[in-house]
């Protein structure tokens, strides 16, 4: 996997490292708490949001943190809504 990521970064002209484990954790939370197909789309949105904020590993980490929190909140609200029925 690390070789693939290095090759993809080179192809895309990305010269900074991100926390891969953190991104994988986010996709796991989204896949389990929202829906599996939402995970890759959310990863794209995290990258896009980071790029809009001047990019860099810090912007990726911040967008990742925010969307992970949103997915956790989403699941809690849906669970509480179902319990109220």
C-alpha cells in the first residue's frame, strides 16, 4: 500500500505526507456509521476541502477530524431518533 501511495502522490505532484492511519480511521467511521459507499466520497471531500484551505497535511488533518466528528454525531442522532420512535 505504501508503494502505491508514493506512486500516486508522485503522479499527482503531492509532496507532503498525511497521517494514513487517521484517514483510514475516518473512512472506517464513515463506512460503519453512515454508509460504505460514503467512505471514498468523503475521502475525496476531505482532500478537496483541504485544497480549498491552502492544502498541506494540517488542512487534511483538520478536515479529516471535522468529518469524523460529523459521522459520529450523525450516527448518534440517527440512533436517538430511532429510539424515540
